[in-house]
C-alpha cells in the first residue's frame, strides 16, 4: 500500500493548513489528516480519518507543476463522504504535493484510477 503525503493551504480561505496521508484500496480512497493554522501553527486540530468510496468518485488524475510536486485531483460525483474534508474545492479533492512526492503522486493517481476502473467493472450489472 502506497501512502501519499500531502499538504494543502487551501482549506478555510488560506487561514488553515491541512497535512496528512492518503492511500487507496479496493473500497476507495482513505485520508488521515490534521488541520492547523498557517500563521503561528499554534492551533492543531485532532487527527481525523476519512474515506471516500469509489461509487462517489468520478475520476482521479495528476496535475503537473513546474515549481512544486504538482497535485492529485479527485473529482467527486457526490459530496456525501467528503463533507468533513477541509480540502474540497468545487467538487474536487485537491492534494498538493511537495517536490519530493512528485513521482509518488503520479504513481498514486495512476494506481487509484486503475482501482476505480476495476471497481466499476466488478460492479457492472
């Protein structure tokens, strides 16, 4: 199981930062994350576990960036499981990556999309 480390400052209009791990399995994509403030990093919330099942995901892709590690974008088809995630933007879960995570991010997106496709094939009626 490949765990992808991510960090995003897009949560709560740039006033908070979310750090965590993401991984996928046959059921969906799972997140372990913690929210802290961006100014002093004094406030730190509890570590939370969340997951989004594949039946609520439309697509998983990697977006390249010249100056950072890029980002993994999970396009949602439902907000049911994503309502407690602070890093959802316009129906997408955006996981920003550091440069050192670039190759892992690409691998994560490709393998997660393959798992999503396998899930869809196995659940065809």
